[in-house]
């Protein structure tokens, strides 16, 4: 039996294990992600603003139609003092 004081050596002593290094990023690559994020945020804000303006326009248009219809009904009823006013009100409702 042979006793050795030196530790066993590998047959490939100069090969190191795999190392992980961060890839080199240039000046442009450093600003790429923040620039894309800002473009995305701007796009989202633009879409939100456009949607809000469109919905306000549609609401105003519907409100105008409602007011026009209410005025038409008020004109159709008239004073309701005589039969002619009531007949005109009924004629207004019939085409609908």
C-alpha cells in the first residue's frame, strides 16, 4: 500500500469550468429597452386619449338626439286643450 502526500491531479489541469460572463452592450443597446418602454407608454396614452375623445363625441351626439326627440314629443303634445292637439300627438306616435 502506497501512501501519497500529494493530492491526485487531474489529467487536464489547465481547463477551467464554464464561466458566465455578461455580454458586452454598447451605448445604443443600453438605451434600447428604456426607449422602447417610453414608446409603448406613449402609444398607450395616445390610444387612451383617442378612445376618451371618441366616447365623449358619441355621448354628445346621443345627447343631442335625445334632446331633439324630447323636443319633438313636446311639440307633438302641444297644449292638449283641444281634440286637434291630441290627434296631432297620436299621428306623431303612429309612424314609429
